[in-house]
């Protein structure tokens, strides 16, 4: 087996291990976040930024938002958090957040979006990396023509 074939084999194995690790990490994180208490938070500050994107032949302008919110934990202590994935938030909007009971200043917004959308997105990553990894492994072992 040549050095190139060994390198391809190792890359293929990594492409199979990465989706498995990612699945383990996401499941573990989801279970941990599911146990965090929820609270209502109020948007106190919004920063709007425009970016020029020239990924295509034409230049387009994209807008992103960063918002700072305030919430109270179960003990009534006020905390501040930041989020950058809300669509056009406004000062005074109320959102749902979850916070770490062991460290109440650590918070995250409650995930929106559909479960089906997340399954499709993660599934695409698993299929591309897993399928690519299997192809690279088989090609490095000369089981299929490269």
C-alpha cells in the first residue's frame, strides 16, 4: 500500500468518525440543554449591521442583528445575555431563553425552527461526510477505481 493510499485511508476513516462524534456531541448537548430552566427575556439593545456579499457575480447587501437581552433566574437575580441569530429583533421584544442552573449567567435562546429542518440539515452532513468517507476508504483499498 502506497503512502498516498494510507493517507487516503486515514482521511476516509476521519470522514466516518467525524459524523459519529458530531451525532454524539449534539445528542449530549441536547440532553443537557433540555434540563435547563426557562425564563422570559426582554430585548434591551439591538445592533444592526449591513454586510456586502460578493459571492456571486452581483454584489448583495445582507443585514445581521446582534441583540442584548435581560432575564431573571429562579432566585430573581437579573442577568444579561446576547444573541446574534434572531430575525429583525426589536427593543422590548420578549423571547424565551434557557439558562444553566449551575451558572445562571450562561444562557441561550430556546431553539426555534422545525425538527424536520434540523434532521434534513444534519442528515445531509452525515450523508456527505459518511458517503465520502466510505468512497475514499474503498478507493484507497483499490476496491473501486478512483
